[in-house]
């Protein structure tokens, strides 16, 4: 597996069902009552975070998903932690619903808002950079998707195209992503590491390949 410089490869991969993964995340935060469990899903661009969040949302029907890309939209690649905490994570910890229009949505006339209904059991917050020190108090458990860099770049190109504009965007993104990820080391903080792509045969609709966090 080819990883970014400085990222430690997980070992001891094992197969679990999606239901077992959710149970482990629930067991990691046994004292949560009166509010949803807030679970972070991190990984580099193209790792499959959105797809994983959708699978977990289907397993836990009374759950909701927040995409950090919506918070970061026309704001910043990674400098959105305080905005997310104040307007989404802290209300969730108070057991409140969320209906938030970021300033960039207002100034650029983007319709809608980021919403989470009250009473959810889980809220999956997915996006590169969500597992970070400043947000630790507001996260109950987390997952980091670790995958081969070549495969992730292929998936990004298939998803977003390889135009000159997109290549320039990726260049600017990596300029901030690499030092950020090396500083925060989300693979060492996560409750579970999830493999992507997978070399172990499994049913992608019902199973995950996971490992314990790496500490190096």
C-alpha cells in the first residue's frame, strides 16, 4: 500500500460486519445519553468517506450525516474547525437540532442549509480533517479510512475529472492537506481504521475490513 510520507500503515486487518462496527463505535462512548453519538469519518480525498457514511446511515436508520465540505464550501480547505464546533457539534452535544447556513452560503446565495433533526441516535460527520485535536471534545468515536494513494488519486480523477482547473485545485489542496494530516495524524486517533481498497474478500454492502489505530 503506497501512503503519503509520514503516514503509518495499519496492520492486523480483520473482517467485521457493519453492525459490529457500529456496535464498537457505540461501545467507545457508553456514557452518551440524551443526545446523538457524534462519529467522525476521516481519510484523504478519494478514500470513500461519503460512501462509508451512507452505509452506516442505512445500518442506523435513526441517524444523519454532516459533510465537512459543506462547512468548508467557499470558506477554507481546513480552517473550519471553529465554525463546525460552534454551529453544529456543540448544538448536537446539547441535544438540539441543527439548521445552519454558513456565511459563505449567504454571501454566495447558496440555497438551503446544513440540517440535523433532533432525536437522532448517531450523527456521522465525514470529511478530510475532521479528526483533529481542536474537535476532540465534541467527537465520541471516529473512523479513519486508509488506502493506497494511487487508487485514491484514480478515484478522485474519476469523480472530479482531470481538467487543468481540477489539477490546479488538487495542487492547492495537497499543499495544505499534507502538513495538516502529518500534524494531526488522524490514523493514530481513530477508534477504527477502515481499509480501502480492500484485498480481503468481503461483501461491501454488509462488511468492513478494519484494524486498530496505529500509534507510531
